[in-house]
C-alpha cells in the first residue's frame, strides 16, 4: 500500500491517486479509440471525407499508421500508470501532448471527434500533472 502527501506533514493511506487512476482509464480508452481510428484509415481510407484547402494535407493511410502506433503506445502507457510509476506519468504527459497535435492535424477528417480528443488530452495532461506523488513506506 502506498501513501500520498496531501498537506505538508500529513500522510493519507491510499493505493493510488484518484487523478492518476482517472488519467490511466481515459488514456486506455482514448488509446483504443485512436487505434481503431487508425485501423479505419488504413483499411479503407475513403471512409473519411477531408475538408478542401486545409493547410495540413497528408496521405490518409499514413495518418492511419501514425494513429495506430500512437494508440498502442498510449494504451500501454495508460496500463503502466495503474502502477503509479513516475516514468509513466512523464511519458503520459508527452504522449497526450503528441496526441493533441495529431488530433489538431486530424481536424479536417473528423472535426468533432478530434476536438473531443484534444479536450480529453488536456484534462488527462492536467490530471497527470496535479496527481499527488505516491510515497512508499
């Protein structure tokens, strides 16, 4: 069992922080959704309709591979977050930042979905940064 420090000099017994668990769950589910979106783009790239004259125009199959790989890495990092590992928090912040950028570039293909993921990534990044640090006894 780990404890975390909520106030100076005060320790509370807990298995892990609620924010850390929240971030881990959201990362696993958003990673799976990113992975599935990547598979859709690779398998049949005419499923997505791109907006004309968008500044960031890329090959949709290439974006599918980027989303597939990013989704897998996000899921694995989300699973590692359940252990409370500090490295997973650092990697998680970097990955959700990267996910925000890729979803911004994904806007012409699925605007509402991309905006939802940008917002979720921002909340996950915040949760990873504010979660109390577990202290081992």
